[in-house]
């Protein structure tokens, strides 16, 4: 059983920054690709960023590229998402997830375990 817990969300003004964290249970964290997805009310869950098990490869949605940075600390079983220059359009619940592909897939169906999410609200 894999448990993922997100933290770090909150309310910020446009242009501000937040750093999200996702801690995972178990001892095999480094094996798995990890990703961040987000979902706004009434909208489909969408891909944000992903990172390979070793951290050597990353992938970003066009909407967050440059502004967001995904990283991981395998010694701490922790995934991060640094979000800068936040926009109101970034408002959503952010989820971390474990992927079952070697590469950092953008496909939601390539992820099999999900955290409960953390709310990010960006005011205008």
C-alpha cells in the first residue's frame, strides 16, 4: 500500500510563490516516476509536471513551463513542486501521484496511486 501526502498549499497573491511537498511511504520511492496534477472545480484533472525515479528527466505542461520546477529527494521520499510567478489560473487542488512508466509520462492513466491533494488559491 502506497500512501502519498501533499502539503504546502495555501492562499497567495498573483505573482507570488509556493512550494508543494509530497511525502511517500515505503522504501521503493526512487523506483517510480512521480507527477503533479491539478484540478479546478468543474474541470478535468490536468497534468502539471513529472519526474523520473532518479530525477534525471522531467516533463512539464506548457502552461507551467519555466514558472514551475519539479524535483525530488529520494533519501527523504519526498517530491516537490516549486511554483513561482503564480497566476489566478493556477488555482486548483494539486495532487501528487506515482507513475508506472520509466519516463515522466504526461498521461493521467499512467499513474496508479494518488494523494488527497492540497489546495492552491491565487488571488488577483
